[in-house]
C-alpha cells in the first residue's frame, strides 16, 4: 500500500453510505458502508494489479466496486432486520 490507499477509499465509502440511505434504516447504512469499504479495497487492489493507478479508469472501477459492495451490504442488512423481525 502506498500513500494513495486511504484517500482512494473515502469516495467508495461515501458512495456506499448513500446507497445505504437509499435502502433505508441504520443497519442498511452501516452494512452498506462496510460492504462499500470491502468493495473499494478490492477495486483498489484490482487497479494496482492492472497497473491503472491515478487514472480516470481507476476512479470508475473504484466507484463500481464500492457501489456493488454497498448494494450487497445494504441488502444483507435489510434481510437481517427482516429475519429478526419475522423471528419475534
């Protein structure tokens, strides 16, 4: 990891939190943020592996990875809340 790691992760977390807000609920927001963080980290390592650091393509891949991770995380959070509500 270099000096660009954490600054490149911040936009991904922000995108994922927005997806969590759109899904609804605090659990979806937190789960979306965690999923977006994981997606952002995976996208960062993918762009480094492909040699696309510091380009517009790397930003697009980062946002796509964060969006996918945020969506999966938010949906998992919603399903968790629904499962807990149905069990009571």
